[in-house]
């Protein structure tokens, strides 16, 4: 969409406007044959497309392209004034338009001031800036535009004087006017003209287009003037900070609590953070206890062990000490203390005899020190053999070689004790029996008593 710079008037004041032309309109074709001028915004609009529309019943229009310096020229032979002009161009900001209206041929320029004048004239006319196609309507609009420029010259006299522009804005010095356009911006919106300083953005003038005399002029906001470097505006004051806080601390005994600033934005801002506030202090109750315990006791058969509290701090504290815990119960081992034994075995040749434990107490006990062996006197080995007995006794009794039974006169002698045999052996020796070398009668008696 094309932008009308009458709504956002690009830069400034006019680059020489010719809203009131020479000659009369009268509804007839103009006697002059040329309409020329310069199209300019903040700078000349070289290459802009210029369109001219006349006021004849069957409206006619022509189009030309502006030269590099913004100049243009139309041959208006056979056309009917007043003439409406429109300049179209585009730049990095988009597509733009400026407008002008003139009562006749001759010199007419198209720039922000002519656009403002036409916008003001159309607003006063009540047509919202829409083109008026008939001859009489164009004449009324052109007359109002010219009157607007005269009022503007009066309302902004200090500004125009600063740049050396005379009372006739239609034929003002173009160099001075272009300097003004670079420094000042004009904007007509919603029936109000606003003039601002480009360098500072400060408002120089604001007032209703229908009554510029009622506007407000701020002379302190004027530019420095043509050929000067504008003084840059002072830096804006630091912005007020927006703070991010940490959590409020605990309420103190003086009835206040505090917090800290975590961050502040924007950078370089100033302000006074709220770091404390009133609160209701509640004295703390007794603190929780810290306990000192005894060692854990032995694990009981129910799988728990216990301990006791030796001390608790601080004084007056409250809490629940841990006095029991689960454990793995291991039944105790009982050592046997009393034994029941078997009989002692025969004394061995090595001089010991043994026995076994038949029972132990208390019940379920293990270990202990049962006495399972003791020293003894080993038996003496009898030197008498069967062969000795046979040798010593055969002559009298007919003792066989395979038995210890004596056979004499048809009866058997057996089952006698050693003492009994000793008496017999001694009797036999007395009768002439001989004993084996190294043996005694007792040896023979012992042998015979124990013989199988």
C-alpha cells in the first residue's frame, strides 16, 4: 500500500509551493502552456513519477518522470485548471506520495508543505482528502490551501525567519527551504499539524489545521539553524529499576525481616529497592535435641537391642531419642561343664586307658574339657607259652599240644584260678617238673588260669 506523506509528512516544510498560480481558472483552458517545478522531500526526488490531473468535465491526466534534481515540467495546452499533482516514489521505507494543487499553470512545486496544505484544505472541506473531480471544488480547495500557507508563515514565523525564508513561501529561496526540510519534520494527522525537530525529536509546534493561530509554539525546541551541526540531545535520565528479589528472611526480634536484590533491569538503571519490611515476631520454641547415647546393648532374642541417653543439648530442648534398633540375634554358645563317662578301657601296652562321654550338661552345651584318657600300669607279659607248659607237664599228665586241658586218669581239670594253679605248679616242681628258663611258678599259674 502506498503511504500518503500528508498523513506522515516526511520531513519538513515546503520546498517552495505554488498553490496559487498565475492567471484565472474560469473553467476554461489555461492560456499558459507549461506547469513546472521541483518535487522534493528531505532531498530532491530524482526519478519520481509525477501525475497531473486537470479539472475538465472529462478529466484528463499526464505523467512525467522527475529529473535527477527533482525538476519536472508538464505541457498543459488544452487542459483545464486548477491542476492536482501527485509525486510517487519508493525507497527502503516503502512507497510514498506527496501532493499539491495549483490554480493555474506556471511554477508549482510538490513537497511536504504542499502536501500538508492540500491535506489541511481537504480536511476543512470535509472530504477527508479525497480528490474533488469538478472544477469548482478544485478551486475552493486551492484557495484554502493558499490560505493555510499564509497562516503557517505567521504561526511559524520564528522558524522561517531562522532559515531566511521570506513571507512568500511559494517563491522562497530553494537552498534555504531545502536546509529547513533537512532539520524539521511536518506531520498532519487527525486534523492536527505537528512540527518537530529532527535532531532532538522535540515538538516545535502543534495546532489544529483549521486554526493554526490557536496552536502552541515552543521556541526553545528550534533547530540551531542552517549550516550548523545540531547539538545532540542530552542522554535520557537513567531508567527506574525493576528489581528481582530473593525470599524474605526470618522475622527478627525487632519486628523486621529483610531480603536481597537478585538482579535489576534495565542495565544502568537507578532506584531504591525495598529490602526490609515489618513483620510479626514469634519467639522460637524449644530447639530440637541433640543426643549423646551409650553403646548399643546385646541383641536380644526378639531381634532388638537398646541403648540409653547419656546427655541432650541444648538445655530445654525437645525431641524423641532413638533408643532401640533392629538387630540379628545369634543364640549364645554354652560350654559343657559336667560329663557322664563310659568305663575305662583296659590299660594298653603304652600305659594309657580311655573312655567316652555318654552325656554332658547343661542341655545344648558344646565343648568343655571332658577327661577321656588316663595313665595306667600296663600288664606284664607272661613269658610262659603253651609250648613251655607242654614241655614241663607232658611227662606227667599227657598234655596235648593244642589244648590247656589236663587229662589224667580219665578226668578233666579246667576253670581254676591262678592261686589254685600256683599251688599245683609248686607241687609239680616239688615232684621233679622243670620250669622253662626265665619263668616262675607264678608265671605258669597265671598262664594256666588265663589259658583259653
